[in-house]
């Protein structure tokens, strides 16, 4: 497995692979890998001749400096895990390599308002930073297919929108959420939870399941309010519980029953901010 940190070196290998007619699959990550990430990589290995995984904690998408500072970084362990699942190349650039100048960090993509709701409302500029780095990474790695987890549901919708509006010849492959046995969605941030917080954290999954069970019988407002209460009672500070249309991410009217919807949650346990979601209806 190649471990590369220079863009030009990646391009040389990618050109060789493409000239040989080999298909390339790409999985962008911020490292601190867990089974959720590895599920994406394993699917990519099955569906492509060559697989590239990027490990890059993208400073431009962090609106909270403390979150950036405390984000776990475990490159040696990541490389060992990727070797085990037959990844072909790890691209682990420095911030300077990705953003050589101050201007190269600025982004102004038209994301059709998809970036203004939920995570976008609570993390201003976050999705501009995500789209900027994914756009750069896709241009460097030139994949046929790129894999994104449904764990970051809004991000997936926005990346699909970006690829469609820029006309990039890349298939975006969504991968279902991978959960711990007790329902907690796997996340690099979970390792920052204390033992007690870790016991409480699956309440998010329970609230999502509660909404799914009751979504035909109650209104959107009733469902959202009940879930917020469940989470607050368990000790969370809730940013939002939002039931939205799966494609437009627009809120449903309060009296509507959720069909072809998704419920998205963001909530803090202490300093750790967790997100999760579940698709509702058919
Ligand atoms: P991150 O390193 O958090 O930026 O995640 C890299 C990719 O892995 C993103 O497409 C995430 O949505 C995906 N991912 C992270 N955790 C999970 C999970 N528990 N299940 C499925 N995909 C995940």
C-alpha cells in the first residue's frame, strides 16, 4: 500500500492507473478510523480495481477551533487498518499541501440553500469547507466512484448536489450508517466520551427509533418536541431534531406526516457534539 503526502505524487500514480484502464474508488476521511470508515473502504475495494483513502483533518470545515484542536489524530493506526482491508493508497497531505496560500482556503459554492439548514445553521461555513476539500480531493484522485456515509446525511446530499452542478464525471455512492451493538452511530468523536457519557449516548438512536415507530401516528412537531425532551432528560444539550424532506432538506409543514423524510439530530454530551439520523417512511 502506498502512503503519499504530496499531490503531485498522487497524480503520477493515478495517471498510471488510468492509462492501464483501472477503475479508481475514493474514500475521503478525516482519519481516526473505525469500522464505519472501513465499511466504506471495503465496499470500494469490492467495486473498483484500485482504492484511494484520504486522511486529512480539513481545517477549513471547522468553525470551532477547540473542535479542530481536539479532533483525534491517529495516522499510524489508520495506515495499519487500511493495509488490512487491501486499500491501495493512503493520501495524507499536510494543511500546507492542500492550502498553499491563504486565498486557497476561501470557497463560495452555490449549494442551493442545502447548506443553510441544520448543520449549516449551527456551523456557519462548515459545508463550504467540506465542499472545497472534497472538490480538491476529487480533482487530485480522479475516481470513478466516491464513497460517503449516510451518517453525515446532509453532507451526502450536498456532495451529490456539488457533483451534479459542477458536472463532475463521478458516481457518488451512499453507504448505510454503521452502529455499535447498542445503536450508537460509530464516530471518531465517540472516543472523546467519558464512560458515563458513553452509556448515555445511545439515547440518540433510541429517540430516532421512537420517531420512526410513531411517525405515522403523530405530527412532525409532536415527534420533534418529544425527541428533544427525551434527549434533554438524558442529559444532552440539543442543537436540533429536524424532520426534513430527504432530497430538499426542507422542513415539512408542522401538521404533515413524514413520508420520504429523514430525521436528523445534533446534540452535545458535555463538550462532544454528536450527530445521527434515520430515514422515515417509504
Ligand atoms: P469523517 O472521517 O468523519 O469525515 O468520515 C469519513 C466518511 O466516513 C464520511 O463519508 C462519513 O459519513 C463516513 N462515516 C463516518 N462514520 C460512519 C458510520 N458510522 N457509518 C457510515 N459511514 C460513516
